[in-house]
C-alpha cells in the first residue's frame, strides 16, 4: 500500500492536532498540509484526503475547495448549519464526503446495533443520555443528535421534530413518537452516550464510554483509509467498519 497524503484543517485545535500527530506517527500516511483556519485555501500539497476540524463556515469553504481539487473530505466539525450541509451535499457529487461528529469506531458500531435493536422492538420508547466535560459548548452533543436521527429513521418519525431535549415542569405523560435527549455537563468526561430502549416490561440499554480521545484518532485514521478508496457520495463512519 502506498503512503496516503493527508491534509488536516484546524490542526491547531484539540481534535485536529491529535489527528495531525496521529497521521505523522503512522507509516501508512504523510501529513501533506496543516491548515490554519485563516489559510484554508493554501497549498494542500498533493493531499488525497482532507480532515476538517474547523467551524461550520470553514466546512462550507472547505467543501467547495475539496470538490474543486478532487480531494476526499472527512468532516469532524460539529454544529453544522444549513450552508455547510448544502456545500457538503454539492461536494459529494464530485468526491467522497464523510461527516462524523464522533469518530469513535465504537459509536459507529453502537449506531449499527441500535438499528437492529429498534427493528426487533417496535413500539419501545427511545431516550438518549449523554455526558461530556464541563467545557463542551453545544448540547445535546452532535453524537446524541446523530443517534436520535438513527432512531427517528427506524421509527419512521420526522427528525429533528421528534426530538425532545430535556423535560421540566408538568409536561404530562410521555407521548408516542418522541425521542428524548438529555445532556449532562461536568468535570472531565471525555464522552459517554447511552441509548435506552424502554418497553412495558423490560429495557435494553446500549452504552458507549470513550476512555480517552485516542478512540477518536483511531477512527479518523480508519475513515481516512476508507475515503481514499471511495467514490463520490456521502458516507458515515459505519461504512468504514465494513460488513
């Protein structure tokens, strides 16, 4: 296998920096370019895949550049807005695009398992609880929202309309067709996600715990290898896991 040249945008950030260092440390890769957020249009130095850890506006700009330069795109940026999503859809007609708000292979496997569980247990309620460190800015997490979208699709519910972020006060009985989302913030939790599938007589719980951020870098390298050989289109980290 030839060495894969990779560019990383947002390499001065926490996650982008980890991925850049992991690329440099792995003999299968070459760090072709390390892009700061104010120099996204610089020379990508022959990169075949770009890993993006910038901002929604940065993602929109990078999607257009990746399509123009025919470079596959891995997006780890969270909180994507409509402009970023539209730019990614347009880029996917020309290059491989993977959006992975959580790059843990375990989360990808959890998403696959959730589809199986929900298919086997129609009518059971779905609640998602996530815990993250006290400095995390967004809630619910991008991963919780992605898991909610999986649950909504399995139940034939509109998303994000079916989501219910927290409950307070006299909310009344839980209605059918609702997917609960609950965010906990504090301390130094790297990331925990639990999906509760609750029926009248039993509950199935799918639970994932990230012990450290190396789980995410491992998933990033897995995704980069996959995207290098993928054709144009939209992909998820689950696709990179194989059958």
